C-alpha cells in the first residue's frame, strides 16, 4: 500500500526553515519498495547529486506538500513511476524500469505528467546482438521467443540483429499453452543462440526451468537479461546493476538541475556481462 | 495536522494504484532483479574439462550414431587404454588396462547411476552394458583411472557412466532397422510421450547376428521404460524398469571337453530416483534399485575315457541398493558432495556353490568429496570412501587430485588414489563338483578361504589443453597403477576327505603385486565445422610375468576417428583401431596385433512428416582378423540401417 513518509512534511518544513531565502533545487526520490535494489539505486544516485540540493526520499507516493515543489521527481521502479506519472507534476525521471513498461505508463491516458524521461533497466537490442556476435563469431541465426509484452520490440531486435550479420527466427507464444510448442519448433530450426527478451509471461519462475532445460538439450545457448539466469545455466547475460543505474540517474539528474533540456529516455550506458 | 489532509488523496491514490496494478501486465524491474528460483542441475557435467578431476572421455550420441556402433563395446574401443572384443559375436566385453579372464570386473559400469555389475559367477558388467538400447543413450562419460572414492568398490581401473536421454527429448515415435551380412538383423522401436509435467518412453530393441563361427548365432532382446515426473518445481521423480534376454553360443564343435552349447542370460531391473533441487548449487538425491538375473550355461562334456558328464555354470543373481547423495556449495570456493549406499548382492547356484541357499554380500559405504578452488588457478579435488563389505571388511579409499589451470587454456593435473575390489561371490565361495555318472566326482573349482580383496594404488599426472585458434584439444594421462593381492586363478590341492577323482583343482588366491605404468592421450581436432578428427593412443608397460594370463594388456593401442559432414545431408565416418598383441584367454590364445577399420556413409532426408536417415556400415573393412580367440574370425561385414523418427 502506498504510504507517505510520515516525516516528509516535517522534513520539508525543516528544509524550508534551514534553506536560504532564494529557491533551492529540490529533488524527490520515490522508491517502489524500501531497501533492496531500490535502496542501492537511491544511494548511488544521491552520490552524484550536487551539494546543496535538498533531497527527499519517500516510499512510493510523493507527499502532497505544495510548499515544496520538487524540481525533479525521480521514481525508482515501475510502481513508483506509475504513481508519479498519474499524480505529480514537474519533471519526472523514471529509473530502474523496463522500456516497454515505461512507455506503457506514460502513454496511459491517466498519466498526467507530460515532462518525463527515463533511464531504462533493459539493454538496447544492438548491445545484446553485439554480445552474441562476440561470443559466437560464427553464429547464423538468433532465435527469439516473443510474447504479448515483447511483441512490440520484435522489429527493433530483428533490425539490430541484421546490423551484426545475424538472422532471426521468431516464435510467438501468445498463450501459456503455446509456449513450449513454440519453443520446441524454434529450437529445432538450427539457431545458434536463443535470446531472451524480457516478457513476464514468457520468462517467469514457472517457465524458466523448462526453457533453460529445453535450450540446453537442443544445444542452443541462452542469452539472458539477468545474472540469475546465467547462474541457472544461461550462457551469458548483459545487464546493468542497480549501482550502475543509480549512478547514471544521478548524473542525469545533475544535468537536469543544471538546466539541461530534458532528453529522451535512454538505455543504461554502463553494463556488466555475466558468463 | 498536515497528515490528515494528506491521507485522503493518498487513500484515493492507493485504490487507483491498486486498480491500475490489477490491470498492469507483469513486466517490471522485478523480472530483472529477482532470483530465478529453480534451476537446472547439470550435475553430471564437469564445470569444464579443465576442472575435471581426472581424465575424462565423453562419447556423445552423435559419435555413437555416426560411427555405426551396434554395441557399447564398439565405441569403447575408441577410448585410449580400453580393450574391447565382441568375443563370439554376441557377448561383447570391455576392459581398461587389462582384461584378465575376459570379464569386465575391474571397471565400474553405471547406467543412470545404477551399477550394472552382475553378481553371478565371477562378476562382470558385460551383460549390464547390453541392457540399454544405444538409441536411448545421451552420452557416455568414461573416467579413466580409479575412483573408488566416488564410485565405490570395483571402480578400480575406471568408471563408465552411461547416461540415457531425458524423456522430454525422446517424444514421438522412432524406428530403426539394420540388416546385412552374417544374418545381421537389428531393430529398435521407441515411443515417447508426455508434457512439461511428466514424460515417458518405452524402447524395445533387438540385436542378432551369426557371430564369428558357424555356430555363433546370437540374439539379444531388451525392453526399457523410463518416466520423468516433475512433481514440483524443485522435485523430480525418475522411474526406470526394463528387461533383457540374451543368448549366444559357446564351446566348439569337435571339442569334447568344451562342446558347442547355448548360453542364456536373462535380466530385469527397476529403479526409482527422487531428486530435490534446493537451489542452483544444492541437490539431494535418493535412489533405489533392484536387479535380477538368471544365467543358463550347461553342457555335456567328455574328458578322456570318462563317460560324458554335465558341466553346469547356471545360477541366479540379485542386487538391491538404496543410495543417497547430497551436493552443495559450502561457500563460493568449495563444493561438497557426500552420500551413502546400502547394497546387497546375492547369488544362488547349486552347481557352483554346492548349496541351494542365496549367498549374500552386504556392502555399506559412506563417501564424501570436496572440490576446493584454493586460488584462482588451483583446484583441489579430494574425497574418500569408507566402505564395509561382508566380503572384505572395511576399507578407507581416499583420492586427491590437484588441477593447476596454468593458463585459461592449459591445465595440469596430479593425483593419487586408492581403490579396491572385494572378491566376488564366485571367487569366495566356488565349490563346483561335477558328477561323472558311475565313476565319481570331479572338483572343478574350489574357493580358498581367507581370500582378501585387491588394493589398487594409482598415481597420475595429466594435462588438458585447448588451442582455440587451432581448434585442437588434447588430454594426456601418465599413470602408475599397482594392484596388490591380485586375485588370480591357481591350482590347489583338493582336500583328501572330499573323495574326488582329481587331486588338484582350480581356485583363486591372492598372489602377486602387478604394476602397470604408461601414458595415454586423446587429441581432437576440428579444422572445419564439418570435420572432426580424434586420435587416441595408449602405451602401457607392465611387470607382469610372461605366462599368458597376464598378457591381456596390449603394449600399445591406437584409435583414429574421422567424422565428416558432406553437402546435401551426406555424412561419412571412418574409425580405425590398431591393437598390439594380447590374449583374452590365457597363453595358448595369444592374438597377434590387429587392425580394424569401420566405415559409414549416411544420408539424412525427409520422408513425409518424418526425419529419416539411411546408412551403410562396413565393419572390419580391411579384411578378416582374429577376434577373441585365434580360431575365431571377424570377417568383413556390411549392413544397412534405416532410421525413421516422427515427433
């Protein structure tokens, strides 16, 4: 349940009293949940902010305190991004959020906040194809299992693959029952690798075991989006850690506070590869 | 206070958020950050061959199919240090570093973790190796070198681990027929079904041919069932059952003391395993298995002027085992595997043991092993087994191997181990009395009491190297193996009170210490994606005495395998083995050095909705050579195979 930090108004009051008379930069950081990766992002983020900026951290909902209008609202995670988009005004920077989720939130009619940008959690298609090409120099085709959530990205991945001289073979799994037959046909086709494109209906705790097992038996290595998959048996994953995301978000926030015009949402610039 | 006025909008917000959340599809950062709760246990695969604690040769199903093998012994001959023979044609035998009395009693053979050792008679794994259909094999892992620390008794000189295909991979229908010269006729049919929750298969297999002499017709029929049930995301239950029936001929025409006669061996088994994957790094397994067998080997022999009498080696055997194993990571650098097994091996044979009772050997073992990544380039693999057998008391069998990953592509290994082989039921209790009607009794075999088990101390140095830019991988093993208290056949006096016609009889005694040392290597080269060439050689020196029994280790062996994919779905393979002089059966049966070349040419094609492959195989293309005994001839034979699979 969304709950404002009970001390938030008090902190704001203190900040107002303590602050010099001229307007100060104020940033509100909203976490979808306390601690965990969200906390790590917040810590890395704060380290990049300029000194003298008033930072308020809340759990999910921004305090409706009109006396302090944050110049910049940073929402960590999909939940707080959704909340912020619907309620807040001012510049919104969503981070630690997948691209498709961000786009869905901001294009939703109930989203009021129009000035927004993001630092995505997922990796650009070209980076993933580059990793496949680097690890499998003689790869021919990349197999992709696409679900309802990842379907809109299919063309982007196909185009990126082409740039690296990789063909793509796509199977669509639109219903839970069609997942394994689609996967089986996909892997029978002689692809060099299977690329996991994030889709909560295709890759989740219920399906992962079988997908990994099937791909290993078919001798088709799996390239995933999280190091947990690599520990489980995927060949490699390119991903960004909460610290890397936080740092990039902080640097972007710094620029925005300094007056930079709001840029388009971006993919993470720093990343890690797990094998 | 401000709080109250903020509450209302938050409340509204919350319900909106909740409503919105209900509509939101799932993808969020949690899909990226969370742990994948259940993971695969690819426990059979070593992390990489650089980290394997010993010399491992992996034979995968592609190699089995592409070389045209009909028996596991056909592919094992390609592993350095192995000697194999098809014997009379239908009772293949495989041994590592020495056959000794033609029974594979000094290697441990497992099929999916179940030992296929046969307690009947001298004790051998040869029959068990034939119980599985080659079409069901995923891969065979051959650990060259003793490893009693992990695999227990009899893993004296090596371990063969036959792993069958997961039932999820064998869904659909498959049929294969092979027919050719020497009345060769083999057939396999398999049906597999199921889904992600549970999958099953049944395979029936038949192999038969005319063997290596006019009287050697042999036949084998097997049926195997396997079911894999994924009871929960963490638990899998595997069920296996099967049976086999073999018959082959032994003895010779015009040889009154060993006349031609048919031998039969029938067996059946059941196995149930439960695996629980607590996490990526932790797995618990509980297994139960039951094996039964019956052997028939009876003939009417004649010796000198005596009237004909029955010589009977028939008997029954039974093995029951209960085993558990726990594998986990104590910390990121240390992986531990430990477990235990209770096992009862029983044999019953009135003609062999002069009693109708079951004779049992009870074994209990506790073993543990640890893989410790001591430093980035150093791995210590150490383990020990504490085994108690009613046949040979208790033994502690340790093993240690250090791997030095000198560079990411070159590893050096050094290790020591101690293994043991308790005497088999026959070696301990043989009491075969042959009744010559109207004349008296001949004591054919009489076990000597107090027979001790054999101990093997082995030292090895190894190397595994991977030249990526040359596409070449090389494994070298230099070894020094010492077998003490070697159990050998000897002549002992018969106690006078027995009242037998003969004064001396055959028995088993602990005799000398044998030493073998040498080097073997295996190099695999893939110059192109469509070409693979593997060369293996072994060079062994022994200090064995010159009497023939001990000449069962050839001084050198060579195996070359060339696999070549050709355009348009054609596939070609050539396998060539050259083996130095040796005997399978005593000094009088010394075989000269021999070559064998097999060729296979195949084409894959589609037949309607099915995938098919047709192949022609020529075995011993180079011409006839003696096999097993000097008077048996393995002449060139060709056969054709047609395989159809429907998914």
